[in-house]
């Protein structure tokens, strides 16, 4: 019974996802994630504490 329930849930979710992607303007999640990573890297590079001279050796 558990196999059929999980398979049914997966099929309904996949079908709903396909329907939404075809009929509505769904944002590209991968593009949003990449933009967030670029922004986070920019903040990390610009606002990092400077290294102490003792730690460089």
C-alpha cells in the first residue's frame, strides 16, 4: 500500500509541475540560485575581516 501511495503522489506532483510549467511563467530556480551565490560571494569578498600579520606566516 505504501508503494502505491508514494508512486501516486509522485505522478500527481510531476503532472502538476508539468502543467504549471507549460501554462504559467514559472521562474528558473537554477538561475535564482546562481544569482544568490554570486551575490553571497561578492559580500564575502568585500566584507571579510583582514588577515592578521601573525597568521600569514
